[in-house]
């Protein structure tokens, strides 16, 4: 099941994340995660794990959570074709203002809100490459890997991402979680969505280049008194080794090593996997109750009252399973 649309994605470009203490979060993502701080401009901090100007933008906010997610298209013509596509669907895409695009060091782009999860997507061309390479510090990060959300209208969100956004399903656990790639990007998933009582941010992933990065992270995280919420383990759908921990706002961050890649033409069909613990971890790790409770999606719904946390998508899985 997929739609062939008149535009092509290059990759997941960046995640825009709301944080309550910008300085504290910048220090965490620099010193613990291993991102390079490009600069801070008012209430926004730009960090990277590649040659791009940024792969994460942290925004100072009263409420932590996910602000938007940006996908880089192959070329500018894909951006314009995508804008026309969403406009024809009545989804009211809006061009990013020239001044904001200049601050982001990006080419033309627009934003459109997925109608069921409420997540704001940005599709853009031309993330500026800096004159200096990204130099790994505490971990050899290869790229920002994927974003996972929970949706209050899971099936409609899944169908919209396939039919409206042109994502391809790699694997799914029916009624539980769907793993998607932004075609023709080859990685098993750059986005995933599962069911939740209301739409919310689940986690952000960084893919590392060496299994030793996972091992070193385990001890670095524990040494710094940071909460581990799941892993290490191995996800059967993507064949990735994973490790999850919390940032200063309690949002879930993942390191993963290894991932299946798909050919653009004649890829294997999506697999329907059983909703059992072994479908999402074969090592037997059990997620902590704080896993994936990473705050609201900005603009998706009113912020919950204190203590009224949205149910995580992992709450909908059998004991011991996770997305």
C-alpha cells in the first residue's frame, strides 16, 4: 500500500524540539548526546550531527515537546510540486518566510500540518553545508535517524502519511505501530507512528556508526546519573541495536546501531508482525514507565494539566513491547 506522488524526499532533515531550559538542554545534547552546537539565536539553538547547518533545533518554551519535523527534498522542484499537491488537497500549506528560511540556512520550504496527529511538517530544499565537517566527540553519530509519535487517530494518521505525504511502509504491527521511510530514502524508517490517547511526541533517534558507541553510551549515561528507560536490545523490524535514555525535560532519546536499507525499485513488501514482545525486542529488555512520554506535539491539542500525561503508544502494546 503506497501512493506514487510527484515529489521525492532526500532525508529526514531536522527535528524542532521545545525545551524548558535552553542552556541546560544545549549542554545535554552537546556533552551527553554528542551534537555540535552551531549557534544560538535568541530562543533557538542549532545543533548538528552531519555537514548540515542543523539536524536539531531547540526552542525555548514553557512546555517541552515536539514543535515540528523537517524533511529535505531532493531538489527545489520537488518542494514546489509538493506544495501544489498539498494545496490541491485543501491542507493549506504555508511557505516559510524568507527571513526565517535565512535563519535556518535553508532554501525554499513550506509547512503543512498532518490533519489527524496535528504534527507540523516542513518540506524544504537545500540545508546549507558548513565549511567544516562534523567532528564526533562522545559518539560517532552518523545522522539523525527518525522521529516517532503517538497519534490520537492512529489509522487515519497512518493512511494520511502514505496517501498524502507519500511515505512507504516498511513494517507494521497492525493496530500497534507502523514503521515508514520517506521514499526514496533507503533507511527502514525515518518516521513511525503508533496509537495513543492523544497525539504526542515519543522519541528522537540518532544512528551511530559503531556498536561500541552503544556500549560507551551505557556507561556514560549511568555515570552522569541520567535515566535509562529501555535497552540495550535489538529491534527485529529494522535489525537495529538500541538504547534509550531521557533528556533534561524527560523526553526520550535513542541511540541505534545498524538498520536495514531498501532499494528504490522492487523492495521487499512490508511485513505484518505479531503484537508480541519478541516483535520489537529479541533480547528481553523491558521499558521503564517513563519511556516515550516526551510531551505534546505543539498545535495538536491543548496542553494537558499537570499530572495528566497522555498515554504513550507503548501503553497499547503487550507488556514488554515498545516502539
